[in-house]
C-alpha cells in the first residue's frame, strides 16, 4: 500500500514506493536499535568504570560513555536518512 494516495503513486511507482518504504523503515529501525544498544552499553560501562575506580577512572568512563552516545546519535541520523530515502523524501530536515 503506497504511503501517498495521489494519482502519481499508482502502478509501478506505487509499488516501488511501497517496497522502498518497507525496506527503508526496516533498515532504519534496525540501525536505530543497534545505535541505541551501543549508546546504552557505553553509558553503562562508563558508569561502571567510574563507580569502580572513582575520580581516577572518571575521565575514561566519561569518555567511553560520550563516545558511544555519539555513535548512538550518528546511527539515529543515518536511520532517519534511510527512512526518508525509502519514502522518497529529498532534502528533508527533521530534528
């Protein structure tokens, strides 16, 4: 089922939009999940390092947490781009 029901979304174009939308949403969702897991793991491990070593390990724990949160944010942006491409959106700026 096409996302948009205008007459330009009938036939082959409608079918192509349906397929690319399904693939884009699937890949985007998986990418967002992997990024979320990496970010959560980084924050958890960072907190563990900081808790176990105190102020001595705080820079390492915080650095690890921040780096993997950055990976999470990047994966989220990639996922959004894949989903937009799957819906045939171009130059869409969402925040």
